[in-house]
C-alpha cells in the first residue's frame, strides 16, 4: 500500500472516532444496559458507535474487513482474508461507562495482514485522543509521548486486572507484592497509558483481542513491548467472539522481562 493510502486510512480513523465522542459524553452514565449471552454488559451506545464508525470507514474503504466486539454472534470464527482490516471496541470499559466511572475509551485499530499497525484511542476521562504506531511515533493529545524506561522503584505503577480464573492467582501474586497497582476497569486504557508513559507497565489475565488491538501499536510506536503468555495472538488469522482470554504483560523491555520473571514463580 502506498504511503498516501495509509495516511488516508489513518486520517479517516481519527475523524471517525472523534465524530463519536459527543455521543459518548452525552450518554455517559445514562445509557441503559443490557446483558449479552456471555454475561458482559452492552448498551445501545456501544452498538451505535460501532455501526457509525464502520459505516463511515466502509464508505471510504469498501475492500477492507471490519471486526467489532459488537458484531452479531456467529457460530464460527471469521477468517481474516483482506489485506487491511479494522478491529473496534466501541466502548472499552462499558461497565464504567454505564455506571458513571470515567475510565472508558473508544478503541480502533488498523491492521495489515491481521497485525495492528496503527491505533486510535479516545480517552473519555481525559478528553484526549491517543494515536500512533511503529514508524509514526505516539501522540497523547497535543504532546508526543513514549513508554517509560526508568529504573524500578517503590513508585513504579502497574495497570492490573485480577484473574477471573482463581487458579492463576499464584501468577498474579508476585506482581502484587513488588509494585504499586492501578485497576481502571479498562484494558485499553491500561495499555494506552503504558504507551503514553503514565503507567510503567501492565498485566492482564482476562482480555480479548479487541481490548488490545488499538493499544498494541501505541506501545510498539516508541520501543515498548507486548508479550503474550498463553499463546501468540498476532497476526490475527480469524476474528472469534468466543476466543479464550489472553494473558499478557506490557512495558519497556526491562519491565516486560521483570513481569515475566515474577509471573513465572
């Protein structure tokens, strides 16, 4: 793909996400909740943002594939066949959004051959657009940002989501005993905040690819790393709403090495 085609997609992604922020703020803490078959919360705002963003992008890039957490459930995974695809979580942190906690985000990834190459994340809590990817750098609102590579200290902050599978608690205990922990209720923001240098690293045991796809290129834009601990997830060969939870760590190279060491026992 020529650079002009890539730049057109990046520009369209930012416009499409920003166009939904007024709706996100207007319905924040007000949207009526429903519950999906897997027990997760969804609101009409999730569905509307998903439909609106993909309608806009599909008009401009009809040959691309579009994958969202709010796709209608399918019996089988959907093969990734197009060169360029998009992965969307219209509201990451729907529980927070519905209950009036501000840590939630619109999360849109542009992928090439199933690998995320550019991410656009709107952070409702700070009213900031975070975007970037390898070769493009990272913008956190108006400022250029990067992954932290400072030495570990008692002030080191790790974004953390406790494992829902209690058999994994021994993996988590080492991290809990060595670092300060922040749990925001949004996996996208944990990883995006690592990219922006707000958190030093993050650990999660329960996420799906749509929670991470947009923030992965943000982290990698400035030399950060994302390590999957229960099987490589990328490039994405299929999009599967029934996929198993992902366990991963992220941060600078030294942080990732230390987190992996702590989690290995």
